[in-house]
C-alpha cells in the first residue's frame, strides 16, 4: 500500500527515485510490485514498468498473475518484443490467458501498430478455440487501424467457418473495408445477406462511395434503400449521401438532394450543417448564409458546428468578418465550443494587426466554460498562437493549466509545442521532464519536429553540447534534417563559439544534407557575434556561390555585425545591396541600422531612415519606439520622446506599447537630469492601452534613477508600491533588481533617512520575498529595540 501510494502521488522523477530505492531491498513482495504496476498502467508509465519488471524477474520467487497482467498491457502498447517474451513465459508457467485479457492486449497492441504481438495473441486464442465475435472484431479493428483492409476482409471466411454469426456492425465494417481494398465480390455477398431494412448497410455503402468520390454510386445506394423500404428511409442515409456529394464537390447534386430531403421533412441539423460545410469549402459564403437563414426559418436552430463552418471559411481572409460571425453567435445565444476557440486561436496567430490578435485572445479569456487543458486541438492552437505572438503571460497560464489539471494525453506533436512553450518561459527543467515522459515513460518515438524543439530548448539555455549529444543519440531512429543542424549552429553562435558552429556545418554535410538559407544565416551570425566580419563576409559569398539566396534575415545579421563594429558605411552598403535585389526591408533591419546610428550619434542618418521606414510602409515595432526614445534622449529633446510615445499610444492601428518602451523613456529622462519627467512617464504608462500594470523592470529603473538623483522618499514609496503589487499578484510580479535596492539604501544613508524609511521598507521587502541588500543592516540595527528591553519583553511574556 505504501508503494502504491508513493507511485500514485509522485511525479515521474519521484517515482523513479522510489523504484531505485526499492531495487536495493533484498526481496520485494510480489503483491507490492503488482500494486505498483497497476499504478504504472494507469499512468502509462513505461519507464516505471521496466524498473518493476527488472525487480520482479530478478527475484527467485514465483511471479504471480497479478504482475504479468499489468505488465503485458503496458508492453502491448510500448514494447512488443518484451510483451511477446512475457506472454510466452506466463503461458509456460501454466497461467491461463482469458478471452478478456487477450482482447485487451490485441486492442492496445493494434492501436500502437504492434501487429506482431496482436497476431501472436490471436494465434493463442485460435489454438484454444477461443475466438469469438468480440475478439474477431478487435482483430479486424487492429488490421483496419493499420490500413490492412485485405487482412481485415480475409477474416470473413474464418469467422463463418468458426460458426460465428457476424452482427450488423461487423457487416457494416466489412462492407467499408471491402470497398476500400476492391473486394467487390465480398461486398456483394454481404449486401445479398443483409436485411433490406438494415439502414447500417446503406450508410456503409454511401460512406464508401463518398470516400471514392463516386456520387452516382451513392445516389444509386439511396434509391436502392428507398425501393427496399417503401415506408421511408432513415435521415442518416440521406445525410451520408449528401456528405458524399459534398466530399466530391458536386454541390449541384447536393442542392437537389437537399430540396428532396426538405420536402420529405427529414432535414435535421446534421443535414443543414453538411451542406453548410460544402458551401464553405467551395468558398460560396453567400450560399452558406442563405442556407443558414433557411435553416432558422425551418425551425432548426443553428448550433456551434453551423457557425464554425462559416467562421472557418472567413477567418483566413478577414479578421473582422470572423469577429462579425462571433458577434452573431453571441446574439443568438450559441456558445463557443472547443472548435470555435481553435479557429479563433488561428486568427490570433495569423492576424497582421496586433490589436486583432489581442481581441482574439480576449475571447479565449472570456470563454470560462471551455478549458484549453481539456481538448488537444485547442491546446495546440492556443500554444501555437501564444508562441507566435510571444504572449508570455497567456503562455504561462496555458502551460500552468496543462500541468495542473490537463485531461489531455499529449501526442508527440503536442509534446513538441509544450517543450517550445516552456523553453520560451525559461523553464528548461520542464522541457527535460516532458522529453523524458515522452520517450521513456510513454515509450513514444519523437518526430523530427519534436526533436528540433528539444534541441532548441537545450541551446536556448546554453546547454549546446547536451543538444549535440541528444542528436547523436536519436539519429538512428529520427530522420535528421538541416533545421536540426541549423539549431545547433545558432546555439554555438549564441555561445560565441564560431569554431564549433563550423563543426556542425561539416557534420551537416557529412550526413548528405545541403546547407540552406537558415543554416548559412546561423553560421554567418556565429562569426558576426564573435566580431569576425571577414569570415562572415566570406561565408556570405560562399552561400551565393552555391546558389543559396540570402534573405532579409541574412542581410540583417550581417548589417548588425557591421553596426556593432561601428562600420555604418559597410552596413548601409549591404542595406542598399539588399534593396537592389528586390528584398523588402522590415522593422528588424531598420531597427538594427537605427540602433547603430544612435550609438554612433549619426542623428541625421537616423532621421533619414525613419523617413524611409514611413515611405516603405514598414510598421515600427516597440523596439523601434525604444530606439526613437533613445535618439531624442541623446539629442537632449526629451519632449520629442514623449511626443512620439504619446502619439503611438493614441493610434488605435498601432501595436500595443510594452514595458521596455516605458523603461527606455524613464532612463532617457534620468539621463537628461529630469526625474520629475521620469515620474510623468511612469504615470503615462498606466494609461497605455493593453500595456498592463508596470512590472519589476519599470519599478527598478525608476527607483534606481530617483535614488541617484536624491529623491529618496519618492523612491521608497515606489518600492513599497512594488511590494504590495508583488503580494497581490505574486505570479506575474518579479522581484526588483538587487542593484536598484542597493542604490536606494545607500542613498537613504547618505541623506540621513535610513532610520526613518529603511526599517519599514525592509519589512515590506521581506513580506514580498524580495532581496534585502546588505546596506539595509544599519537601518535594521537602528530600528531594533535595546537588548535590555528585548530581554524584559521575553521574561514578562506569559508562558
């Protein structure tokens, strides 16, 4: 019981520690192992099962059936070779495998595409004459899940020979499989045996015809059903035939059939939604809108699926049209479902205007009844949108909800997105835990994309050599590609190691892969960051010699390298070369040039670049705004900096200003000896639409600047305000920087107010769990009561 409780309440890491400790015991009771294996089965913990497997079979004691059963169920899905070994050993020791157990093993192994083990279990059942309708169905499903329709059809003769009578569900499945693999005679035989009133038969035929795009056959099936059933045909048959018309894009036939179904009074919500789907897929939104009105007039209320069809069709072209559909849903009292929100998240990802993305995210925030942790598609689209928009706050919430209460058993694709998300949130330990869970606990094989995400996560936290080792480990099982090596090259670029970046380039070529634009750009970046611009230029030339076209990121990388060296002439020459090749400049390359101009005090050139940005209709980013603020600050024109920022904040078409712009504005005020203007900037920030409450970086910049300018009392008030904010919203408010607090407490001592302000400030810092600098010690000592008083208080205190 203790072991089972430990396994049930532990994380994967803690469970592993429990099992490691267990292995040191001379003898572990087999009933304890069985209980722990049952918990491993519940959690699909393959790594834990392997550890328990080793412990159980290393002991000389007889292994009971209670150990074999969960172990077989786990291995049936995760390791068919070991499953086969354990199954054989269990039978050799005289245990009996029931029909129920065998059915479960076939179902799990078939789902995991472990067909060798599936067929081994089926052979055992045959040898014991234990094949039943249920086990034949399971075996048939296993074949079908793996696309082996011929084998599924072959079971028909065996079923008949065994004296098993196929039911209508099995006959319907066999019909589908027979049509899929061209077994026409079998299909005809099944139809001949089927009762003419069995609607499942006609549904199966209509669906098979739909998959083949054979509208004529689907309609013939409908007429056969009508002839065999004069009293009337089920609406489901009409809907399947209608779906076949829609799949084949024969909307003319679909329209005719819809009129016929409506006349007979059989049109239901599924009927209307099927045709809606067809019109939307064909891009005929006018027809879809007309049908929606007809649907309402006929007394059939549209549901989420009805509106989702239209929403999905308009979302790709127009964000505003998508929001119009959502408003219509709200007016008609139709709630958003998981699929609605998935479409909205795609809108958030693709929106050109950041404000449209914000509106989409706000809809997700309001949909309290729908959780991202309950549906994998919604989880994936939300993660993808947050990652693309770099929306860290929502990314924190989505990942927190997943960790805390997810009902989703992630696919490999979802694991990749989660690893990417936690990497962006600077939580490499979570990335590692997810990878371990995927490849060890659940025994899944990562895709190239998931592997690339893990490589990127390791590189982003500086563990580039670990990333190299990981790639070497998985190369035999996961196809390598240029993207993976590009990630490693970028990792070594960030680490300032151009030599190892070149090693990765050589490894890439040794794998028979070609360098692409991304790989070359990463290699150029590695040398540019290290200040080796001659080598970077040589790689740039080699890139063009190999007919690999540089893109705007390549040029931006080189331009940044020259700007960092102060060579603005070469940076501008490259910029002109890029424009002459027909590449359109973006905000990134303009920001690089502008930043170089500000650092080199080339103010007139910066003005020209800003004009060029406007002429080329390049929307300034928040980083552009930060550079503009620095530009005016260096010119001693802080009023112009405020003017630029306020104009931007009032422009509804512009992206939302962020904290970094505010920090730059505050710092520029202090550099211009204007502490009161810095406080004005702080006040302005609180009114910026969508910016949110000031964060630790803003408070730190303001407190440090005020302390330097002798505004100790106001600085102390702001620290107290930040502490209260941290206590109220601890998850989003980080601690103030230790440097700003050290500056403040030094200033308090210099201005003789450390006794008055320092002690209460220390208490607030501790309550908010913020760092208390050493400079605060004198204030603490001054505020402490005398030793005699403290002793008297202790002795007089009641026991």
